[in-house]
């Protein structure tokens, strides 16, 4: 039995992904703060929605998907109900395995996960790290749960804040870029719908080329960049406006914010 405690956007995304991967609705239980949310989950997914306490008692694996600021209260609520050896997976940004272990007890294996919203289309990037009491078996169980909804990568926990900034927030950077490119198309006289179609397909195609070709992004970019052509003119303008430096600073700021969330 898998329990998802805190079925907000990310929790529901994981829930729907598990169901698409073939997990039976009867093998998943969820929790929700509001009754109307619980009703919606039951109707939409056919899963049982229970209290945090009941979920902690009956599930073999607990996925903690509440907001970071709500994690301490949740752990206090379920601490006495989680037996030694039960796998606990936390997907809350900035919440360390040590934070969870200190509240649930010495013998509880904890795996920290940072996933992202493409879990909704089974293209998530999930990075996982083992806590002090989690071993190979626990990591493999976490991977088994996450692999049907995207790619899974193991990293040291010391790199989790960086992963949060890079891939956890990463889809938002692409959506921001799409917005800007669509606006540029409108400025150049394109209808919004046509501009969005062109930009979306360009990004999808470029992402697949990057994933499947094995080439470094510099090589792929240079293949589009002819001497004295349109692309190099655009790139020169991006460099003049320090766009690369802005991305570095933005992702560093996201990393710092993840660290702040971890420290409360």
C-alpha cells in the first residue's frame, strides 16, 4: 500500500502517474486537508482518501508531499505511528532527510526526492538521495515508483538544493522563455496562436534532438549558427544583454532559496 500525504499539485501528479503506470487504485491512499479536495480526488481517481494518521498506520510506503512549511506539523502528527523500517519518501523542496529522521526516529529509512511538473505527462526529472538509514533496497523501491513517470537520477543529498533550482524549477524557465519568444513573434506581426505553435514545436524538437542525439548542446547550436547569419545576430544580442549571466544568477538564487527553506 502506498500513501501520498498531502495531495496538492505535485502529490496528485504523482498519484495520477502511478495509476497510469498500472498501480491499482486500491493500492493507493491519499490525504487532503479539505473535504472538497478529498471528494474531488475520490471522484477523479477512484482512490481512498483518509486522515494522515490512518495513512501512516496502514501504508507500506509513505510519500510526504505537503508544502515545506507544513512538513514539521505533519511529521509531529504521524511520528508515533510510523514503525521502524517503513520507507518514507519526501518530495517537499528543501526538506532534508535529517529533518525527517529527527522527527520520525532513528530507524526510519528516508529517501529525498525532487521531481518536477512534467510528471503529469510521464516526462518528469526526479533526483533521489538516501538518508542515513536508507539502503540500496529503499533506493530501488523509490526508483520503481518514479521511473514510470520519467527519468530518475541518484545524487548526493548535498546536491539536492542545486537540483531543485535546476530541474525542479526548470520547467518554469522554459515556459518563461516560450512566453518571451511568443511575444517576440507577436511584435513581428505573427498571430499569437501561430507564434505559440512554432515556438512550442521548436522547443519540443530541440529537446528531443538534445536527448536522443548524444551531442553537446554547443554542437547542436553551432549547427544552426551560420557565419554572418540570422542566428548569430540573435545570439550576439542575447550576449549583449547578459542573458547567460542572468540564467546563472537566477538558478543560483533558486538554489539559495531551497537552502533557506531547509533551514526554516
